[in-house]
C-alpha cells in the first residue's frame, strides 16, 4: 500500500470501505476497497466470489480491478476510479 497516497472515504458498506487514492508512481487516481474482514491466508482471499468474478470478466461496463493487496491481514482491492 506504500505506493498509494490515500485520500477521502468515498463510501462505506457492510463488507468494506471505499477510499480515493493516488498511485504515487504514475499519478493515476484509483479507488481502493478496504475489506472489513481480516484474512490470514492468501488462499482465502483469492477464493472470494468477488475476486473470481472480477478476474474472469472484462467488459466496458464492469469496473476494472488493477491489483489485490494483502497487508497486515487486511485485504485491499485497487480499482480504476469512476467519477
């Protein structure tokens, strides 16, 4: 997560919060979904239905998942930012 500068909270839901952030390497604005559940194993992370679906589908009407970050047992999804 050190390559992202996190800004304001865009929303909060049952499973996580969405934050606006900037990639400090290339200046790209992204949305980061921080999951509320703790994940202790990587296999638990990639087994989530949301992850499986986002990795499988490529469509202009589906927000693009850039990367998945697991840090300190917290899971973060980095998405393209949609205004």
